[in-house]
């Protein structure tokens, strides 16, 4: 019985199904973008009123920011300093965990016209200057331009870009592309309805309308999530999230629905023998065997006496 108990507990954890989070459906209507930080907080952006609202995992509002013009939220991976950029206002802001503004950078004063801005860290931002066609590495702490690279690519269909360790990751209307800083193409793959990029250590996640892809230099470009019926999808380091039918769903790594999660995702793209559920079951069986052997020992000892 002990073996069966451990077995069913294990299976229920490994093969966990989707979970519906207790979110007010009214909060999920007319949402244009959604992001999730690694603490499980949910950030919703609405184009209708340019509002950016933060909720905890059960739907309680933690903060709200009302923009006067459209802003693009870069990412919420560091909830203590969230970068947002407005092409209309030509400025970048950083907001804290309560969505209060902690810093504003006026880009009009120093540059021509910035089409995209990417905050690399708390000191440097990368700026794509449309007028001069340059990609600029700018230290906003001491107001200095570190580097400037000629950018001769077509940016009309450009949706998002990310720079990491000398590589430029870009999504456009039809492609995900990787370039070096000389803008020599290193990789390209066709995509549809791409929304934004997210970096997770060495891995680059491409968030689309109903799909999520993962790119690494070693493993290439792989689809790790897909749901044609979804409104919006996103992920953090631990799980996937989607809005579907004005409800918020959570999928953990234990959800082994192969139509939704390939096995490559479950083991971090490179299968490891010690991570297989079978090995865990074998350990439980071995532990139970040892316990049963120990229970028999007192009886056999009495017989000897």
C-alpha cells in the first residue's frame, strides 16, 4: 500500500493538468498584452486606455499605471525595475514593483528619432535610431554613447529586438532572425504573429499570439507551446500562462500533454536520465523494499533468540 500511495502522489504531480487561476474575467477583457514575472504576478496592458496593471496570482490588484500615450513594456523579469518605452513620447521609463516611476530618460534631447529601445541592465540601453540608421549602445547613468553600429536592415516590419552578448535578436512580421553586430545573418526562421522576445539566461523565447518558441545556439529553434484557441500566451521561468475565453490558465512543466509540450521542454532540451519519472519511481520502490526488510529483521531476531 505504501508503494501505491507514493506512486499515485508522484503521478498526480508529474501528470498535472491545466489550472484555472481565480481571476476576475472582467480584468481579462480587452487585454492587449500579458506578462508574468517569476513570482507569479500578472501584468496586463490595455490599448483602450493605455493602462498597465499588476495583479497577484489570485487576481488582487497590486498597482496600476495610466499612460497618456502608448508605451511598450519590455519585460517584467526584474519586477523591481521594469523598463517601458514610448516611441510617441521618445522616452524610456523605469517603474518599481508598485508601478511607481523611478526614472525617466528623455531621448529627444540627445538623439534624432528612436524607433526601439532595449534596456540591457540598470546602466545601459540599446537604441535603434531610425533617422541615422544606427544601433546605439548608450550608458544613461553617465550620459555617454559607448558604441554605434550601422543598421542597414529594413525596420518597417520590425516588431521587437533584443541584444545579448554581441548578438542582435529580432522578430519581424514574418521572421525571427539572429545577427552579429556587423549585421551578418547567423540564423533565421519563419514565424507568424510574433509579439515580443524574452531572454532566459542563454535561451531566447519568442512569444507569438498562440505559440511560444525557444532558441539556443546549440539546439536551434523549437516550438515549446501552442494553443490555437488562445487569446494571449506568456511564460515565466517555471510555467506557461494563457488567456482563453476570458479565463487565465496555468500550465506547469509537469503537464506532459505532448500536443502542447514536447518532451524536449520537459528536460530542458537535453534529456537527462536522472530526471525521468521512472527513475524516481525506482527510488521509491527501492526505499519501500529497504523499509520492508527492516520490518522483518526484529521477527527473525526473535526466532534466533
